[in-house]
């Protein structure tokens, strides 16, 4: 069931032997999986299972204790422009003085460099990203004047303008109503169809089949990874959710649920 | 118009005005970063911690030599800032508490050192500034610091924006967030050293954050916040100085008062985020809300809307 990474996947992401610890307590333990591009992948597991930790480790935000990450056959060290990490909405100062367009332009900054002005190509990339995420009528709005779903789309547009290939999303569907969720689903699918790889942590098991193509089941260890038909089974779910998460030796167990800060 | 041009005929006044313009611009420009990073307390702490730095510089250099404040101040401010980081990371105390402890202790030790070593510093000038008493060396130092800080921060504008907006995402894009924050802090300390003699410890924070806060209420653009803050700081400084000359009042207080008046105007009358606008807009949008259902009232047609 668990696919062992061989690090030679030409079109996709390969993770092998990934261990990440907080204070010597492993939050992720020897994780290995491979996933091809053009997929929507749900990252599932109980609180404290290491979902956010895996996303952050992929984004290069956490030091790896062991392990390798390869994308398109090339080894990834630390942070890369190919990966875009989308923060949870609570992490953002929405009163920041920027418009939707300004936010999307931020995606170009590192490609443009420190001094150079925007070229026609950059303008075009920004325009396209805004159009693809259906934000054109809102482009001049300050970002706090957006609804939750629109705010999420603005961040997706920024990642698009950055020309990222792997989108790492932390609980994107949390707190969205049904129409907004459907809209986000459609947009993520359109990204998938362009060959992007979407990896999103998710906690609502009932909507997994509708929203995603593949799952990664985590509980500190990797339980299963693969297409929904193969990996999203009752047995795997039982193993994932009915095993207490590991938060260190028994004395530390009151940290339960905070292991992924 | 004579009352406006007359001050410019005095060399000391012209000099103060140029210094004021420079210091005002520097403070206003940097203030954008201070406001967006919410480091007002940090800025206040750093300005207070310059005092023991001056005392240490005096003791080591054996007199009030020009480099004494610069070297000692930089050292003391960095010690407080890094010390607060160290305490907040190695204990359960939060950074604001650690800063509060360290800067008051640091300021107190400055006062004690000045008394013990009989350092000829006027605490009144230190606290409230004395822009008329600036030496040539002070002026050169202010020019030098401005010419380092403004171009450096302007060059780092884009990575700084990403860091200010969301440090986590910035780090995931390969930006060296900690290094940038450190550079920002050094620039802050340098700016304070430059403006200290002119407007004093107490007023420094006002010069730093009031212009930026004013622009923050006026627009939604980050570059405008930096350059606009600089311009407002410059204008407030110059007009405050003229006011202080006319009324024969302390310069630092007049500058901050002018900035305060400009801020109040923006707070009340800003076309985007002004208080009056909020009060005026507070009517019911009942018709607009109903207009979403052309023809039928919502109770009649519970169908789905996009």
C-alpha cells in the first residue's frame, strides 16, 4: 500500500525517509510517498498527527532531521519557488495596506528581483492569475474587504503568479459554506488540470471523495498514501484515527493536540 | 509673508530646519516598517536604552567624543533587543514583558552611570531634544545615517514587504527573514541615534510612528506608506520647528504636536478610513439588499443563489 520513494519520479513529488521533530519528539516519522503532478491530494489525520508539520516541511519551513524531498527528479533543499505554501487565514494581518492586485504582485517579487520594475511578462502573469481565480472585479479592493472564499482565491492567485507547481494548503476548506466550497473545488480542479500538484490538509472525512483524487493518511507515521479507491479504506481510517497521537513519553501526553504548532 | 521667511535668514535656524527635514523624513520613512511590524514598544525601548550606551561610550572614550554616542548607543540598544529575544525564547515570558524589564533597567543604569561618573549630559536635553544645539559633527552624522538607511531599506523594499506581510510564507519563498528583521532593527537604532539630539528620547517614538500611522489611514499602498510617511514627517518637523521658533517653545514637543494635528485630521477626515466617513455611511442598505432578488421577495423563492 505505501509506495516507497525512489527519488526518480520525473513528473511529481517524491518524499523519502522524512523525519521532523520538535524538541526530539518526532512529529513525523520516516515518511515516504510519491505523488504525480496533476492531482488533488488530501492530507488526513487526527489533530497532532503532523499534517501541518508535513506541509511546512515540504515548504522548507522546518528543518528535517532525516529525509529527502525530490520534485521533478531534482532534489529540493529548503525553500523553493516551485512550492507555494498558503497559510491559514488566521495567520494574516488583513488590514495590511495592500489591494488584491498588490497581493498577487507579491508572487512576482522574487522572480523580478529587488530593483527591476515589472515587465510586460510580469503584468501578464498577474492579470492571468487574477482572471483565473475570478478576482478581476475585486482587484482594486483592500484585502480585508473580501469574503473568506475570496481571500483564499487571492492567495491562490499569488501562488499562480509565482508560477509555483506545488500548492501546499493548510485547511483550505475549513469554515467555508457550500457554494464557496464548491467554487474553491472547481478552482483547485482547474489548477490540477493544468498539471499543478495540490496538497491540502483536511479534516472533514465526509467530503474527501468529492473534493480530492488521492489521500495521504498520517498519524506521526504514514498509514497509507494513494488514490482514494486504494488508500481511503475503512481499515486505514481506523488505523489513522483510532490510534492515539504520539506526543512524547507518557508524562508529556497533555501536549496532545498541540504537536503541530 | 515676512514672518515665514524671516527665520530663514538666521543661519542657526536654517541649519535646524535642514536637520529637522532630514530627521523627519528618516523617521517617517522608517515608521512605516515600525507600524506594520507592530514594533512600537520595541522602538520605544530601544530609544530609552541609548542612555547607558552614551554613558559607557563616555567612560570608555574618556569624554564626550562624537563617536561615543554612536558606538555606545548601538551597542546598548542591540544588547536590549537581543537580550529581550533571548529571555522570551528561553523562558515563558513574552517579548513585550522582557523588553519592558530590560529597557527600564537599562535606562536606570544610564541615569546611575551619569551620576556616578559625573557625565556632563543634560537629562532635559536628552529627554526633550535640543535641535538648536547641534554641532557640525552631529549634522554630518545625521546626513551619513540618512544616506545609509533610506537607500538600504528602499533596496530591500520587496523582501521586507513579504516579510512584514507574512514571515512564514516569506521564509517558504527562500527569504532570510531573521536577517532582514535584524537589518531593520539596526536601521531603527541608527535612525534613533540620528534623531535623538534633535528631538529627544520621549518624542522620538512620536516622530517615528505618527506620520506612518497617518498615511496608514489614508491609503492602501505600501510604497506610499513609506514615502508618504517620510514626506509627512518632513513637513511636520519643519512646521513644528517654525512654530517653536515663533512661540519660543521646545522644538521636539512642537514637532510632535504638529504631527499629532495632522494625524487627527486624517483620523477624522480620511476619505477611506476616516471617522466621519464611518458615521456618515452608517445607514441601512435595505433596498440594495432587497434588489438582489429581482421580482420576488426571498421568502417566496427559496431557490439557490450563486
